[in-house]
C-alpha cells in the first residue's frame, strides 16, 4: 500500500477551543472538587519553606487567590468546558488526518477493508461478522463456535481474543436507528476516535487534580495533541487493542489520583472505588496484555506501601480493584486460563498474604526497617513465582510463554534463536526507544519541564521515604496527623503519579511500543510541574524571593506563555499537516482480494503470512490456517510450520505441512520471499533458516553449528515450475506482488512423506 498525493480540495481549519480568558483554580466547598485541598484560612506573610513537598505547600490556594462560591463554580464550569473543547479537537484532528491520508470517504468497500492492516483487519472482521449475522443471537453463537479463523478447529473467539468491543458496537449499530445515514465502518472508526477525546479528558483531569489549576489540564491537552506522533497511532491503526484500552487506563489513573486525595468523605471514596473498578474492568476487557500493564501498577502500589506513603486500607483497596477487574474479565472470557495464570494475580496474592503474616514489618530503626523490607520483598517475589509456576502447571498454561521468551532474549537471558522471540526482537517497535523521540518531545517544550519536575519530585520523595522509615511506630495510619504543626507528608496522589511515570517511562525506554503508556501521562506530569504551586514555591524559597504576588504571577504566566509559544510555533505546522491530502493506492492487494472473492469456493482454506490472512478474512470471509493473534501455543507452532513456504524445504514436506493444517490455497508474497526491509538475521527467511539449523542467505557470518540446506528456498523454486512442484501445486493467480497456488488433491504416486520431526502431521 502506498499513499499518493492528490489535489488539495479545501483548506482545513482547526478550532482548538483554547481560551485565553483569566485562569481559574477549582477549589469548591466539596473536597471532591478539582484541586488539592489546602488550609482554609488566609495566611499572613510568607512562612517557612515548602512542606516536605508533600506537598501541601507554603500557600493554600486561598492564599494566592481567594474565591467566592460563585467564582468557584464559574471556574469549574470554564475548566470543564475547556476540557471538552480540547477533547473534541483531538478527535477531530485524528479523524481529519485519517481521511486525508487515505481519502477514506472515496474508497470502495474492499479498499476500506484493506486499509485495516494486519491484526486490525482481523478484529474489524468480527464487527463485520456481527453485522452480517441473521440475528444478534446467531452472531454471538458464530463467535463462540468459530471454525473460520483457524482451519480444522472450532474455537471460542470471546474466550481467546479481546473482541467484546466489536461485539458491543455490532449490537449497538443494529439496535440504533442510524443505518440509513451512517455506514457501519464510520460508526466503528468514530467510536475509536471518540475514545481519543476521552483520553484527553482523563489527562486534563489528572493534571487539574494534581496542580489545582485547569491551566495545567489545558497545557497537558495541548501537549498531547501536538505530540500526536509519540502519544498515539490511532489514525492508521484504528482497531489495535491499545487504542481501545489506553483511554480507560488513563481514566483509571485519574480515578486513583482522586481516590488518594485527602479529606474525601466516605461516600466520595466509595464512588472513586467504583470508578476505579469500572475503568480497570474496561481496560482489561479490551487488551490481552492487561496483566503485564497491571503488574507494573501493582509494583507501584507495593513500593508506596513499603515506604508508608499509602495507608493499609488504600493499598488493600487498590489491590482488590485490580483483582476484581481481572476476575470479572475472566468470567466474561469464559474462564480464560491466561488471566488466572497471570503474574499480577500471583503477585497480589503473595503481597497480601506476606503482609498479613509479617505484623511487625513497619517497626524498628532505619536499618532494621530496610532489612525487613528487603526480606519482605524477597519473600513476596519467591511466593509470586511459586504460585505462578504451580498455577500454570495445574492449568497446563502456555499461552503467554512467547512473551517471557521475548523478555529473556531481549535482555540476553535466553536463546536468541527461538522463532517466536525473534519475530518480536526483529521488529523496530519492540526495540529500544529511539533518541529522536526525545528530540521531538523537547521540540514541543514538553521534555524540559518534565525532567525538571521528575528530578525534583524524585529527590523529595526519597527524602520523604527515608523520613518515614526512620519514624518509629510506623504505619501510615498511625503517623497520620502525628506531625501537626510540622512538615506535611508527601501527598499520596502525587507519589503514585511520580512512580507511575517513572516505571512506565523505564518500560517505554526498554520497548518502544510501550511508549504510548508513558507519553500521555508525561504530559500531565509536566503540566503539573509548570502550573503547580509547590514546585515554584520551593524554587522561590531557595532563591529567597517567595511572595504571594510573584508565585501567582509565575504560576499563571508560565503556562500562558508556553501555550502562546506552542500556538505560534506549531499552529502553522498543524494547519499544513491537516491540509496535506493523499490517497490510498494498493491495486495488487485489491486485485488479489477481488480474485479470491469471485474465483474461489466460500469454504476454501488459505495459508500465508499472518498479516495477509487477516485481510483475506475481512475482505473475503475465507477460512484461515493462521492469523496475527499470537496468544496461543498451538497457533504459534502452526504459524511456524506454515511459514516453511519461505524456508529451504522440499516441496513434498511443504505440501504435507499445508495439507496437515487443511490448506487448499497458499499465497506467497514477494515482499517476504525477497525481503530487504530488515537486516540480515532478521528477515523472516533468516529466522526460519536459523530455526531449521540452516545457513542464512547472503554474505556474513554464520554460527558454526549451521549447515547448508539440502533444498532450495521453496518460495523461489516453485516459480520455476519444476516437475516436483507442478505435481503438487497449481498456480492459479499472480501479479507483481502475490502468487497463489492451489494444492492438488491427488499426490504423485511414490511421493515420500516427510520424515522431518518438525513437520505437523
């Protein structure tokens, strides 16, 4: 597929909705209102330094700008309105870019479906399947007893895959009276783009909650939009699971931030707990990698607990919210064993159990506490791996072992010849974060305040943690309120967000694809640093020029100045990007899909690359041998076998493999057979050669244990129309990119069966 320039139809205009009206701080009478709670009365003069950046601060917000009730409500309304405008702007931007990139509105149906590349096409096909079913009940039954996605197998798609969102949208579209004026594909993509609006609102509220000013939310939203290349890829990978789940994850972080704020009433805490549960549930339901993301979050909670930054009730509640969310998804996914065997469940059970058994964990001197914490952590990790190992043995679970193989290989802890691990390692998205990402983030003025905020808060958090460890008699509940008139503790909501951005930042640096978990939250943290009272007050205390007037001026002036600079620098670029028009152009794939739809039986089984087969299922509805949803041990082995068409194997061996998986046709791609995109050792044919013990193509070193193959590469040799190949395969279609061969029903007499132990019989 390529994008061709087309004539510019019109000059697109963008209304950002950014208001330059006077900034406001939302501190209403209820503690649920946005903005951290501060002391109620006006303080006279400038007292002391900033509290332990716990960060209650030298000034209350009423010190900086006293608000009457009606002013508070106006400020609140203005902040919420602005969040909505920014959210609509983001949704409109990604929709406009998607339209301009493909000229989507002018594409035929098959071209639109081809534009859903790789696994995106597979997921969208189930939405299409729900719409084409005679009834909702029959559509659900077809998904629960599916025999089209994997040939010679009947699988429960609702158990295997996270496709409830496609089911929900399919049912909703059938029930709503919108069929006459909104096409199904637009209903789908508009829903995904609307989730981007939800994402922006979540970041906006998180920044507002942390700083107490909706200017922080505005700055976070603007940064998210301007850094679109690094914060989302939704405009060209619409159906990816992360585009469904990350907005809910951002909402969950917002709910946690609000839950950890002080002085919430019992009712407000219950509301926050339910919001955390609902958002956690939606996040887990929409992405198969939820367990690994929640494991990092559980480690954050564990760390905060060890340093007495959260109360026992808060820790237990956060753990149980994660457990309840995962178990709810486990039930909806027909008791998916991958969830029960997840590391995060094993870790939470271990952490709660060991915590209960070690009653004196938080008593003693600093060295004693540190020793206990190290022992406690060792016991938790040991019990975690023990429970996880026994659970997987009992359930015979091997669905996620390829992920652990990838982690081992990535950090040189295991063999790098493993085919499944190498598929990930050789993709750029699973490599280290490129340095040009930081250059782009610095170009939008995001990186510098983020680093400053991160370093400052990390230092203060370390001091607060040591202070908590030195304090005797020690749980967070016992210490709460014990230091009246002294330094306030580190705010738990701020501590959580700090560790959140640190750990997910490390994850992003280790694996580029994970940067979308980090960069969005990065906007909220940096906006807090610019607009929050505490960091500025600390800086002015160091400079001995801390006054209420200066603090108010800088706190409001700095974000307005940054927004003005961003507008001046990036508005023309954004307009230029939105006015650049291209169009979808992939005639070879369109020709292939049209031929399959018109010239092959509806029950024909196709073999080929995972990416192409996902498109074949969506565009033609034919049966597949394998597909891109890789979280199944048997499917991974089947995929490796089918990919032998790109290895050096005898035609009889390849024929037996394809017949064993029920294939009627095999599609060969020149782009894979003669691949040049990856370096030597990372091309698919190289990975297959290594897995088969064969020397790789081209100049370069080979491991001494590799041997020359006895046969030529199948995808090349079959095009010579040799007798050994024509006896088993019949070429039925070809163009510049694709070759399609039909497997003959009758084999030549005397043809030997494959004796290779790797061949699936």
